């Protein structure tokens, strides 16, 4: 029971309901709030945020993050900053700014690895609207990160350009590959057709010439026998015609 009361108190402080109620009951406008009062509300909200994110209230934290988007964003900002900031040590500096639509509390937090600026924004009803944590890096760290980002960006560009140039250079081999694949089937289809068509033609010509010579010799011999000649030297057969 005590645990739930503690969680309820933390949630109430984060949402600023109690602050809003007390101000309205007293009849005092939020614009009359002093800088010290604003810093007090900001510190209480920050302390409760760290307590909820400590790991002892995971169930309650999940329920609150599901019910309130502002609290979920605050939890996420603090947890992501802890990786660079390290463990919380103390609050080094405090300041508040009263605006027309609310007030802003800035806390400089000391961490084991890095310091951080925590900005907590409240609206005119003293309700938490945002909480962000920004790590404070040294000049050397900022320059190192900038150099790494530059190298990473330029390296990515050069790698992409090299890949594009390699792809373009491969275009020269595509026609050769296509020609190699299209040439083989044509050669295979042409080889058996040429010898098969040429061989019968040559055979027919040779056979026809041999038949004509034999016929000429027979006709010349018959004519020589009918004329009483001893040889066929004086006979010349100029043409042979077949009668139908």
C-alpha cells in the first residue's frame, strides 16, 4: 500500500496536478510564481523522474508511459542520455524562465562521465509538457564526432560511386556475352544443312556426264557400222535429243 501511495505521489508531481490545484485554491495566478518556486517544481519533477527510472518501479513506469505520452518521452530522453552521462551525481546549476504560456526550468546535472542540461517545460496550468536531456560534450569530442560523421558520409559516397563505375564498366561485356550465346545455335543449325545439300548435287552432275559420254560412244559406233567405217574418228555428235 505504501509503495502505491509513493508512486501515486510521484505521478501527481510529474503531471503537476497538485501544483495546479494549490494555485487555483489560493487564487494566485501562475504568472505570480517566483523563480524559486518554478525551480522547486522543476527539481521535484526531475527527482521523481530519476526515481521512477531507477528500475524499482518498472510496472508503474510502463503504465504511466502508456497513459501519458509526455511522461513516456521524458523517460526515453533520460534513459538514452544515461549511456553518455553515466551515473547521476548532483545538480550543479538551476535557473527558471517565466513565460506568457508557462515557465521553463533548466538544470545542469553532474554525471560521472559527462554533464547534462535538463530542460523541463510547464504550461500555464503548471502541467509538464516536455522534459529533455542534452549531454554537454567537450570541444574535442564535438570535433571528433564531426570528423567521424564527415568521413562516414564521404566514405559512403565514394563506395557508392565505385560500385556505380564497376556496374557501368560491366556494360561492355554484355554485348559480347549475348553474341557468344546467340552465335553457337546458328553455327550448329548451319553445319548439317550445307554438306547434305551439296553432296547430292555433285553426285547428280557426275552421273549425268558419265551417262552422256557412254551414249555418245554408242551412237558414234552405230553410225560407223552403218556407213562401213572402220573407226569413229570422223564422226562428231553435237547434240542428243530424246523423243517422247
